[in-house]
C-alpha cells in the first residue's frame, strides 16, 4: 500500500503500517503522540488549527539533563534580576517553524505558575522570559518548552546588542514625533505662504504661528535632543561638529520665531526648525541603521561551539562540560563530530577535515600517536584521544580570543562627510557671528542684525549635507544587493573605495575549491556504472570530481549496489561486485597493490583498477574561476596591489599565482600567519581588502579594513565579512570595487553640490537679501538636488 | 469670530492627531512592532480567548509584583 498518512502532530507523511494508531489519530513516533496529548490536555489544541499543515520536526527525546540550568554558574552567566526582583533570561528557541509555534510556546509558558512574561521573536527565534524564581525554577520552564516539542538554549545577550536595539527604538520614537509635527506644520505653512502673497491679517498669522510653535516645540526639544547631546559631547572633546551647527541653528531660529510670534510682527520660521531637525534626524537614522555590531558576530561564533564533550571515566562514557575537562582526560570523538580540545590519539584512526586551519578541503589521515587539533572535524574517524591542553589553552579557544581582539582592533576610516562637516560647521558659525557684528555696527538695530545672522544659519543648515552621504550609500547598497553583493555596513563602501591592497585567499576564492577532471585516459573498456557507483559514495573531493565528470558525460547513469565496499583512508576505495574486485584511488593505492603505471602527471590523479589491472586514469585540477583576468585588469587600472595568501604548499600556490599573474604570494600560511601579514600591511599604512571563504581566513578577515566573504564559504567567514558575495564569483568582486568607487564618487559629488549651493546662497543671506519664502524653497531645493543626483547615478547603473 | 473658528479647528485637529501619535508611540515603546512577522500574524490569533488570557496574565503579574513588594 503506497497511500501515506501524515502524523497528527508533525504532519510528516509515513506509511500507515509504521505509524502509531491512537483512536482516530496517527503518530509517527511516541514523541509526537505525547506532545499531542499534552496540548489537548492543556486545551492548547487550537495550535493545530493555527499551524494548518505546516510540517514540524518531531520532538527529540535525548536532551541533556535540564538541572544544569539551575546551577549557580549558569545563573551567574545568563540570568539577570530585573528592577521588580524577577529573574530574566534570554533564550534561543529551536524548532520554531511558523507563527503558531510562537503562539504555542508563549501560551504554554504563560500557563505556568510564576512565569510573568514570555516574549518570543519570530524573526530571530530569540525569547525573553521573566519569572519569579521562588515559585518556578528555570529548569521547569526549559522542561516545558521541551515537552511541547521544542528546545531552548541560553545565550548571553550582550550589553551592546541591548544597547543597539534600544538606540534604534529611541530613533523610531523621535522620528515619529518629528515627522508627525513636520507634516502638520507643512499644512499650516501652506496657509502662511498663501497669505504672504494674497494678504493675511496679523491676527490670523499669529494664530498660525502659535499652532506651528506648539508643533515645533516637541520636534526641537524631544526629537532634536540627539543634536544637543552630540553638540555637548563634541564640545567636551573640543570638536565643532555638525550637531552643534544644527542645534544652534534650530534653537536660535526657534527662539527668534517665538519672539516674533509674541511681538506679533515679522515672519516666524517654525517650519524651518522642524524641517531641519526632521531631515537631519532621518539622515542620522539611516547611518545608525546600516551599522552592524561586532557583538552580534561574536554571539554567532560562540554559539556554534558545543559545550559538552564525551569522556571516558571508569570504563564508561560520560558527558562532561567543556570547561571541566582537565589535561589527561580521554575524550571520545565519533565520525562527523567536531574536535573541541587538543590531544593525542590513543585509539582508532580516520580522516579529519582540517579546512578550518589550512583552508584545504583534502582530508588528513590520522592514527594512534598523532595529534588532533581543536576546531577540526572528524569525517569518518571514531577515536579516543588524551587531552594535552585544557579548553582555555586550546587552539580553538585561542582563535576565538584572537578573533575577539581582532574585531575590536579593526581600523575605522574616518568618513569624509564627518571630517568635512567639522570644518563646515566652524566656518558657518563664524560667518554668521561676523554677519551679526557687521550688521549691528552698520544698521545699529539688534533685531535686523540678529535676523540676518540667523538667516545665514538657516540657509546653510546642512540638510543637503546631512543627506548627501546616507542617500548615496543607500544607492550603493541597492546596486550591490541587486547584483548579489551585500554590503553589511554603509561605511564599507567608502573604505573599500579607498583601499590600495587586495589580499586573496586561494582555495574557494580564486579557485573553485573542487577538483575537476581535465583529462581522461582509458586503457581498457569497462562498465562506467561501476566506476560511478564506486566514486559516488565517497566524500573525498577527488572522488566527487570524478563522479561529477561521469554524470556530465551520461546524465542517466544508474548506480550498482556493491557486495562489499570500504574506504581506505588517504588512499582510495575498494569494492567487490560479482566476484570482481575494484579499486579506485591515488598512486599510493597502486603501489600498495604492487601495480605499475608508466604515465606520470603533475596534476592530481585518480586510477581505476579492475581485477588488478589499471583500466583508466583521470587527471584532476582545481580550476581557477572565470573573470580573473577582468579582476586583475581592474586592479591594475586602479593601482591596487594584489597579494595571494594560501595555506597550500609552495608548488601549487606558485602555479596558481603564475597562471593568474599575481607576483606577490605567500604559501603554507596558518590563520595566525595571515592575520600577521594583514597587520604588517597596516603598519606600512596600507588599506587592505581581504577576500576569503574559510574558517582559516577569519582572523585575517576580522583585521582587514574591508573583509569580503564568499557566500558559499563557512558561516563564520560570512559573519565576519563586511561584504558578502552571494554568487562566489570574481565578477561580483570586481563589481563590488566598481560600485564602491561609484558610490564614493557620488558622495563627493553630493557634498560638492551642497557646498556649492551654500557658497552661492550664504553671501546672499549675509547681504540680508533672503526672504522667508526663498529660505524655505532653497532648503528643499538643495536636498532635492542631492537626492536627484543620486537617483541619476542609480538609473545609469541599472540600465548598464 | 473668524479667527476663533480657525484657532478652534487647528486646536482640535492637532489634538486628534496627537492622540493617534501617542497611541503609536505607546505601541512602539510596548514592543508591539519589534517583530514584524509576529505583528502581522497577531491579527490571525485574536479573539475572546486571547483577550482573556492576556488579562489573566496581567493579573498574575500584578499579584506577584505585590507579593514581592509588600509595601
């Protein structure tokens, strides 16, 4: 019977014969069954109505003991006590598929005595739980989450992350107020300007002024508070910044307008006050939004390190906390697991993936007496090893510490707009002060001279200047995103445009990282299916390359099931089928079986042997990606030095470097070597762009001015990267350079436009020719010019 | 008279707008927009039961708070 039934809990489909039947319900496992009954008992079964037919993962049964959540050391690290005296913890909930899952978790937790608040974020699966510790223990809360089919991990929500979220929220509130008030002021201003032309009585004008004043007050003192604060901190550091210009300009204009309103004559400028604050606030918000926090990166990395290790104690395997392992303990590692400590193998053998240290995907074979290094992973090895360093001193923990310091040491290139605005603010404030003095001496009227001085500040008020950089970077980010290039931080565009050195990793960055067959030599005819089935089941990159080649030759090739099949570590594969013996592997395998081959090749080779006779030989090479010449040309034109850093051996590195035309290359580089090389470049005053894909590149990536990660690379590299190339191609890399240079050019253009505009209008304002209408139009016009110019560039790029 | 009408209209409309603004600010502060997905899906899970549960939760929180701070 092929008819399948879906499980009543997880909705995965199975044959009815293997399922548990329970009244009219079917379950795939007892885990699903117990969750289902629990939800029904707790009257939470409307969950199934809400989640519709979304498939869930069946609940796992083997959890570590939840009592470890109640230990004082756990409380010290993760649990905070809030102002009401309740406990608070941040968790990551695993297994959330849909909004109904969020609903279920929150409901189930709310039903528990003592739980005060459970708030789960659907987007990032992070949860905040508040509870009264004397009524319910955290372990009970965790047990509840597990019993309904989910799992929870504690995470240390760092102070920086909380701070970043709070800052963003504060900006939302301030912007909401500013935009609301500005939009209303604009309506009232329409009446004002209409009145200016067609005539308006002073009474009505005063009423409109009062309404505008009421609306402008919260904009200046609530939304504009960031500028006062920024100006204060700037002054304390003895820097005149843009905040000071905005704050003084807006405040002086506000009080002047207030004076005009009370006096009942002249023009009030409340609309300018709120417009300036709103525009500059939006510009500032765009900058805050595009900043990434280093804290997030570290969170992700440390989360990936498991905290438990299996060790042997009194002849049985026990699970132990990573921090409690001491030198001399015997640790058990099974195939597929990660090695978390450094040690010496005492039992077993097998191959290890050391790509996190060398960047090379070729497995390394290890046996008794050899050292295993933390951070590597076992591919097919089941071993016992004796710990020679505790976790704090292990290679893995060393790398994490180095990474932490590298992220903090990352150079910050001061943005051009910030530097410019310092000078600009100083000049404008001085000019307006001079204007005031000169006019006072000239006209002897305080009111006139004060008004003229203020009009200088209003005209100069850096709406356009504040928008110049954010708008241009938004255009750059958009252009990148549409081409699969993600700039994580807006400032990255400018830093990248200024770079003068490009450091490349070899495997996975300029080469594909997977060997491909370049020639096939057949000595005797054989059944292709046999070879295909032989290499298909192996994880070795060479075998995968051969399998891919055969599949390309014959799309419909099918597999044979061998009677016997075994992998010979570091040599190849041996299999038996109908009394015939097959061997597939490298030269070493042939030598071991005392077979002779005459052809010698410089490339990686793979031999296929049937009944002790070599029937075919394949040459494989790790191909260099397309568009490398275009990239090199692009770099040459822009005087960017290119350096190749590889963890590979000298000959291979040299060959690749010669082929692509890189003169400067280094080989056999450890992660630390790469990082040191970047530091050396920094000392020489270079601005470095580093491109990499592997765990072995992360230290260097973290240190570089701009880190570019290949999207197909390791998660950690993507996390550390400032720029991610989603399609891994070198074309994207040269596009990224082009986009960053275009954007930087655009920033310069925009700044030039706003400065030129000011140079034109400020003399007019100083001469006292500026009427309110002109001031208002001029302000919007300069902003429009900047935005329009950015759109022009975007349009040009989009068409090409 | 005309002036009085203008002033009143302005005052009333700004006041009404301000009420909406404060409701929005309250919602932002309350974290109702923190998670855009959840915020959009919340409509689907709205009903009498949900309101009752929310009230019960609120009462539980208050009673616990009182217990912790007897003064």
